[in-house]
C-alpha cells in the first residue's frame, strides 16, 4: 500500500490477467455479433463464433502465464488472486455459457437459460471456494486442484466446439451440437467433485527432465500447432479423464506425469510441505 491507501500491483502477472479479461470480453462481443448475423448471414455468424472460440483459448493461455510469472518473481498477492478470479468468471464463465446458449440452447427458452446459468453459477461458486481455501492456506501454492478447474472446463467446451466445426466440414455443428448442453452440466458437477487434478505449479525455470522427456514435449507442441483443429480438444479431454484414473496410478508415475520434482532441501534448509489445494 502507498501513503494514500492504494495497493501497488505487480506489472507482468497482472498484465497477463488483464489480457485474460480482454480476451473474454472480445469473445462475448464476437458471440453477440454472431447471434445478430445468425439468420441473415449464417456463414458470417459461424466465423464470429470461431473467433469467439479462439478468444477463449487465448484467455486460457493468459491464465496459464499470469500465475507462472507471479511465482517466478515470488510476487503472488491477494490483489492478483482476486483480479484473476474476476477475469476468470468473464472469460471462462460468461463467455462459454453465452456461446453454448446462442449456438444450441436459445430455441429452448427458459430451459436453455437455466442450463447455461447452472454452469455460470457453478463456475462462480468454485472460484469463490478456491479463493477462500487459498486465503486459508496462503503459505504456499498448492500442487493440485480439488475439482475440475474452470479454465480447463471452458477450454474443453471451446476446443471441442472447434473440433466439431472442423469435423463437420461445414459452417454448422449439425446434430453434434446436442453434445454441448450435457457436457456443460457434467462439467458443472466436475467443478465441485472430489476428483483431484494436478495444477502443474511446480513447473518453473528450474524444472529439469531428461532429453527424451524434452523431445516428447516438443513433439506434442509441434503436433498441436499442426493439428490445431482437434489437438486442443484431445489435450483437455485427456486432462479431464486423468482425474478419474489418477488415484489408480502409482506415485512414481504420477510424479513423472505431473512434473513433480520434490527436490530435497539444501543443507541448512527446512523442508516445507505445501497445503492441499481446493
């Protein structure tokens, strides 16, 4: 705080969070533009929906980077956590709910509104619960999430919609669009479930892995760039399913997958155990 009582904020992490928020706002604008064109220009409307999808995925990237930059400089703060939650509810709550409502649920009237609202409210409640638990366990970053994270839920909805548009080869989802409403309800449940997911917060500039491990990651990134139509959906679906199989994986395999070094403390240092995450 300065002498006027205004908090000073860390620049780079909060710039990423602002980028997350701007991507979410841009996604909402494109969805509304697409809705206005839906009857008179279906092709133009689908182009707007595609841009909205890419904006949601861009928000996912910004959300991934803001926490990394904060932890890199040791600059995690209460202000950053609250700002991040506000951006998340716009980019990963309002934008996906509005997109599915406009593409699929609008003809169902109140029922469609209720389905979209359930996802939005569950996302907001999950963020509120996360902030409460993070404030209670503020001594260290958690290595896992309890429940499916809302950025991953939004990324799954957006990337799967992109994949279905590519699969159809047209400017319409066809009958595949009926997959999205039950998916939203399922993800609403998963956000409050007891399944635990790795946060990958232990990955930083000091993380070390073998050359083979490095090559696998590079190949995965290259394949994702080459087949961007369906690879993001595959990655998000794999992350969702990992929460179901994680309890049955050995501790060694889990550490390899989650990049958990669990380095021994240097001489003279006391090992610290991070608290469990939400």
